[in-house]
């Protein structure tokens, strides 16, 4: 609960709160969100010791003819993390992933997996790295089980070894009840999970996901994010690309931002936010959203905007937001309006990303 100085036990005059929702709170912190998505791993899946994993790019470059997509790329991805790669369209996210799995060889420099150069050890990489692309890789006319079996046979496992792996992969992605269903008859979310099962059947050390939630509705997207968390808890390193920055902030241990053909910034979501030296934001929702123009006019000195049904007031200097919000609430009370939601926020990862990309473009022009 966000506590403000002023009247009442909660620091506000309760009479201005909406009688319909009677809601005054701040957005849940990351620990609460993590608690929400924490799941108990099914008892039939036992975490097992994984290979010590480390993926390294050393002065790596990848070009296609005269078009250089990535250059001067130095990056290390340690074992056990959920590692996000974000960047604008065309920044080289998919190219980076394909260098890891060996679909592409670097034009210069090296890419290594467990200290083995990827381009020289393709079979080794295929054995320990699973890859799910943006497009469905399974066969529509095969059942769930048949598809997973097909991908398992590509590495030459015997039936005795493969059978339990198939069952485990299908159970992990929660498709066991649909194992006999033909793939074309699955829902969109189930198809995405089938892709994961096909990538998991070899029990990889690293699972690489290229835009895994693309084209999914919010509910299916949340379910898939929970599943990614679950797979990571089994000991699998997850590397994924996304253009949905809230996903990266919500899920990742570390995030690499691609710009100017290389990794311009890398760090935890919290550390990336510390790089941003801006102020704070006040987010306010009134019961009568038609009244917003009145407040936008009065608060124009703070660059107030109406965004997605809420008033967003930008406070350039940190530490001033509580004082200013108190004045805004007094104004709301004076105008006899009702508050449904009020919150003070730090800058989002969207803002960090926008600033980094903007600065990168300036550097490029110079």
C-alpha cells in the first residue's frame, strides 16, 4: 500500500476514493510477481545435474555480403540463467541465436559453447542445445507424441532411452492429455508448447527461444512465461529474444540490449534501471476519465499525458513525487472527483531501452 503524508491512517482522505473499487495501491514489486508465477515442479520430473554451461562471443562478427549485422560482439552467458536479448527489428537478435546453435558461422571472431568452438563441434552443440524458432517446426499431420519422437530420433537415441524422454518432455509442457491429438487440431498455445517439447526431448542444457510469445494473447502469453520459468527451475539455461520489454523485465536474470550491431548494454533489470537518471512518474486513474483534460491543463508544466486510460505525470526530480501527488489529490478532492488508482513509479525498462537506442543512434550519426 502506498502511504502518503496527509489525512487519515493511510495518509489520504478516503472520501476521494472510488466507491466502486475503493482501490488505492502501488504496483506489486518484482518479488511478489515472482511469487505469483512460482510453480511446484511435477514429482515425476527430477532436477538433474547439468553440464557446466557457458556461451561466449569473442569479437564476433556476422555479415551477409556487404551487410554487417553484428560486429565487435563480446558476450558471456553463464549457466542456469534466464537471459534475454532485446533490440529493435533488424538489430540482429535472431542472427545472434543462430550463431549459438551453429546455423550461421561468424564472419570474424568466435562463438564457443562449453569452451568448444560452435562451428567445429556441430554435433556436440546439437546434443546439448535445444532451439524453438518463431515458426512452428513440427509436422501438422503427426500427433503430439509422434512429433516429439521424430525430433528425438534425430540424435540417434535408442527406443529404451527415448521413450522416457518423450514422456518427460510432453509432461513438462503439460500436453500429456493431448499426446494422441494430431498437431493441426491443437490450439495456438498448445502448438507453441509442442514446439517446446520438440526442443526439450534431447534434455538440452540450453534452450533457445526466438520470440516465444509472438502472436499469443495475454492469457496464453502468461501461461507460456510460467512454463519457461518451470523449465529453468529444472536446471536448463534459457536464452530468448523478445520485443515485449515487460516480459524481459518480468522474467530475466540478465538482459542484453542490441544496438549499433553489438551489445550496447547488459545487466539485470534493476541495474539497467539505475543507468537511467530521470525522475519518477505518477500514475493516476479517475473514476470519470472524461475529466482528464481539466487535469492535463493544470498539470502541463509536468508534461502530463493521458496514456491507456490513465493520467501519467512526469516528475523530473526524484524524491518530489509524493509531495506533488499529495497536491494532486487535494485538487481531485476539491473538484469532487474520485480516485480509482494512484501509484508512484520508477522508470520502466521501456524508457531505459528507448534512451539507450536513442543514444546509440546519436553515436552512429557522429
